[in-house]
């Protein structure tokens, strides 16, 4: 990868990082800093309906999930910026072949080529979701 390409992708990564930081900041301001009563618009002294409370809880959980996903992308961007600095950016971490520029243009923090990414996703699907922790069986059963 040329110095000019590296500089272009570094700018792209920094721009993407700034966009995500702004999105996380917005989520934080919109969701985490407001109380349930403020979020519902209920200014009366009456308690909220259970369904409203459940919806508010779901919305908060959803927003926290978005923030968590954004944090993961920020981590991947930081790792990509390290690879730019160390002159390893643009090569797949598994097979070490160049990652196509079209892929890097869309996902500048991509660390795997399409073929290796597909293998990793197939491997994760085969492993299945982590075991769910269900109800604890009682000793009567």
C-alpha cells in the first residue's frame, strides 16, 4: 500500500471514529441522562403504567446495545489505525493477502478479507449461541 493510500485510509478511519463518537454521545445524552419520568413525558405524581415502564426499559437496553456495538467498532478502528502506523494496514490478519480497496472503502476498519471473514462467520454459526441460563430447577422436580 502506498503512503498516499495509507494517508487516505487514515483520514477515513478518523472521520468514521468521530462519527461514531458523536453517535455514542447522542445516545448517552438521549438515553442515559434522562429519568424514566422525563423519557415518558409524564410530569404528574402518578406512577407509570407497567407497560410504559417495560417499554422504557426495552428502549434503554436497546440504546445500550447500540452503544456497545459502537464501542466495538471504535476498538476495531483503533486497531486499524495501529496497523496504518505499523505499515500492516490493508492486509488480512489471517491469510495476509491484500484486502480489496472496495472493501476498505466501505469498512475501513476491516481486518479480514472477504473469504476469511466468511470462514470466521461460518465458524461462529457452527459454535452456536452461548448457552442460555434458564430458570434454576427446583429440588421438587
